[in-house]
C-alpha cells in the first residue's frame, strides 16, 4: 500500500509541475489564476497522501482543511479585486 501511495504522490507532483508551467507561461491572467488554484487543489491531495504515508492522517487532514479554507478566502479576495469597485 505504501508503494502505491508513493507512486500516487509522484503523479501528483507531475501534475503540479504541469500546472506550474501554466502559471509561468500563461498567456492571460485568468490562465495564471486557474493554474494557481489547480496547484492549491493538488497540494491538498498531496497533504492527505502524505498523512497516510506518515501514519498520521488526522493531523494532515486538519492541515489540509485549514489550507483549503485559506485558499477559498484568497479566491474570494481575488474575485472581488478583479471585479472592480461596486457603484
């Protein structure tokens, strides 16, 4: 089981690399923002897998939930910023 989780973590790292390519090369701002959101989502999955590998899934799941909350609030702030002033 540990080998399968390690392989899964490797695949997630490759997916993060693909999203990082989109963030760097992007052509538009929206491509870059969606790439950052994808990296955040994949990081959550990687945290849960790391918790299983470390034998402490409850601790890593709590950290992943806190990270997801911060990412969600960040997305709301960016959406409000790019929406512009409300008249």
